[in-house]
C-alpha cells in the first residue's frame, strides 16, 4: 500500500480531496455519520469511490479529514475572534456576535452535534477532536500570556481550559435551547471582569 504522506500533491489532487471532504461535510450535516459512506460521498462528489481510497487510504481517513474540516468550520471562527480581540471585553463582544449567529446556523449546529457523537463512538475521531481542542486551548493560553505576562503557567492553562469549556457549554446549551439567556451569561462574565479590574 502506498504511504499517503509520500504521495505527491498536485493542484488537481488537492481540488479532488477538497471536493470529497466538502461532499462528506454536506452529507454529515444532513444525514449524520451513517450517511457518510464511500458510495454516498463519491456519488455526491460525482466521482469514483476508488478515489477515496487513493486520496485518504479509505473511509476512516476520509472521516478524519471531514472531522478536521468540520471542526475548523465550527471552532475556527470563534477561536480566531478570541485571538484577534485586543482585550477580554473585546473577546466577550466577539463571543456575543458569534453566539447570536449560532441558532440560525442549522448546518453548524448539526455538525457540532455530529462531531461530539463521532468523537464518542470512534476513538480515532475522538483523538482528532482532542488534538483540535488542545490546539485551541494552547492558542488561547498564548493570547492570555500576551495580555497577562505576569500570570504563572498554571493560571494561563487553567484560564484557557475554562474559557474553552465555557464556550463549548454555552454553545451546546444554546443549540438545544434557543431561549437560553445568553445575554445574561455574557453580562455575568462582564461583571466578573469588572470586579477584577
């Protein structure tokens, strides 16, 4: 079997991989993991099922690529907003904007739910999510280090973990209950920031 890492990349191959991953994400958002089969993805992408093996080493490799891309679609924008914020208050406003869009984004909500289900059922996908979340926490800790150079490493790690978990929790609750008082949640965080100042 050819080692996928040794296979040369080409613009055409990159386009085909993106096409297959995009088809898989569309199926995942519509039908969940059971709908993301080799045949269904190839059919939706208008290509030969053998290309899934060629480009990804099989369905498991395609699932991992879909999982990474879906995680980037869900987690990436929030992390980017937080990292780009000049301070905590600006980060809170970024969260407010992101959360305001969450219930309207049905595909995003469905993908988020499928990521959790996939990570719980498949240890390989769980490892992908674990790595993505670790990376997000590390980036947030780095940003906090820039804002608070006097904080010890434990506090940076703890704060980054708490921030990431709080975002995940609020988003999960909001996906389930669009009447969740998100404004109150964010106001409470704002009050905590005010007390710290």
